[in-house]
C-alpha cells in the first residue's frame, strides 16, 4: 500500500533523526526492504501511519488488492482505489491488501476499464 507521501526530495534536504531499534527489527526491515534500503522503507511505513491516522486518502492500485469480499457499508466510506464515496447500507467490497488490511472498495473499482 502506498501512501501519497510528499514528492520525493533528496535525502540531503531531509532532517537527520536518530532512532534506536532492536537489532532483530533492523535486520527484518533490511530483509523486507530489499534494494530500496531499510531507511526508505521506514519512511514509507511512517507516511502510511500518518495518512491512515490523519484521515487522508491512501493511494492504492488494483495490484495492491489480494482478494475481495462482498460487504455492506454500515457507515459512510471512501473507496481506497478511486476515492468514490460509499454510502451507508450501500453494497461494497472489502479488499484484502498484501499488508493484511481490509480496505473499502466500490463495486466497480476492480473492474477493468
């Protein structure tokens, strides 16, 4: 899942921050990060957290959705792919992401154009 992070800025323009991580956590992050590097992965994780908890819309693509299930909205939602509103009691889908999260999807959001 990709959050709409600020435009890529050179690391020379970023502020240096020190954080202490358990050795095992750092090794796991390095392993998960692959070629992008664990610091870039940590920034991505932090941006995802900020966007999720600030109510901002996450930018997902259909390839982020591993499975979907029919559902009915109990509260107003926004489709995680299109941003389209989903009204209470409206049929919808729950999308299961590769990160293990359920996200609201409109019925037409996974259809090919």
